[in-house]
């Protein structure tokens, strides 16, 4: 791990330990100690990211139970050697995707996100990569996130503007628009191009 990001590992680990402690502890003094540890983790995150402490608490300290990473899917769809990207409300572009919903498999979630963000029906074909957000994407996120890139085939449909995306388009590998780096970096999009060209592609994972 990049030495400059060791504080993120420490803060997220403190948060996870505190959350587990709050879930399992019965002693009121232990609960008080774990609440303080969670507060320290939030203070570290706020100090290092310049995000207001209230917002960090809302993102970082609002769950209960044993903490596990969140999972998001990103769908890679190709047509004529170009990849499908959608334009977010902030003007940046990304592969269709989002948080994985309870009750849906990875493939089903990827297909759902394509439908919602790009207006296309699709079929999930194979996994390209399973990557740790903190090791590959910026800006950093208060949550631990696993990103699953899924190669999909478009079956039909058309784009309609929605609450999440304003436009869709097909882009060549050497002509990518300005990307939403937190969702997918240029290297990750290029990885999807490589996977689409290689029938023997081996899943990339951290």
C-alpha cells in the first residue's frame, strides 16, 4: 500500500473494530470506549480529507453489526470496438454501475444498473476484475469498497435521461471523455477493452 495512505487503513480498521465492539459488547464501559474509538476514526478521516466531521459521521459511523466491504458493479458493454459510458449529473463519465442490491447476484445487479442508467437490456457474460477501491481509485471513500467489473452484452433498448445520468455514448479506447475517477479510472476502462479482446481473459483481483 502507498505509504501516504496508511492513515486510511488505520482509520477504517479502527472503525471496523469499534463497530464490531459496539455490536457484541454488553458492558456499558466497553460500549463507551468503542464509541470513542469510532469517534477517533471519524476525526482522522475528517482531518485527512477536509470533509466536515458531521458528514464523515453520517457516512462512516451509521452502521451496526460486523462490518464488511460494500460491493459495487460496473458493466462493460461494447459495440463496434467502442465502450458504453454514461454521463453523470456532475458531467463526468462512467461505466454503468452502482451499489449491489440485496437479493441480486453480481450479474443481475450489473444488468439492472445498465437498464437504469443506460436504458439498455443486457446479459452479463463474465467477470473482468474484482478490485479494492482504495488501491485503485480516487477520491478515497470512507467505506471499504470492492468493485466488480462485468463484461455484458447489450440486447436492445435506448437511452432516456434519468435521475442519475444525462447522456450515454460509445467511446474508442484512445478517445475517452473525462471520467469519474472514483467510479472507474482510465486504466480500468482500458482493462475492460483488453478483456473484451481476449477470450481467455483471466479475472484480475487484488
